[in-house]
C-alpha cells in the first residue's frame, strides 16, 4: 500500500492535517470513527467519496507515522 497516493497534507485544507485526497476527511476523524466502533462498511456507506483503498491508506499512514514513536506506559491508577 502506497499511502501517499491517497493521503495528503495541504495548509489550505483543515490547517494542514492529513486528509484523504479529494476530500476533507481527516485521517484522525476516520480513525476516531473506527475507535468508536464503526465498521469499515459503515464508513464507506456513509462517506461514498471514500474508497476501500483510501481507507486502507489511512491505516498505512497511521502505521508509518507511529512506527518510530517512543511510547511510555501510563499508570492511570496513580493520582
């Protein structure tokens, strides 16, 4: 998957946040829908301008963006 064919960042669109090309659908918005429990089919049905390949590109972009991130455990029980 070459996510660059589907995801772009332009300062004139949503302040430069990464979006699906040809739309104003931000990567973070689509990932948020999935986190809320939407299925890929529900997203594609509700946003017909989105293709299955573009939705897969959202995952590929997120994977690459997080690949080299350092994560630190957070103890939510500590206050």
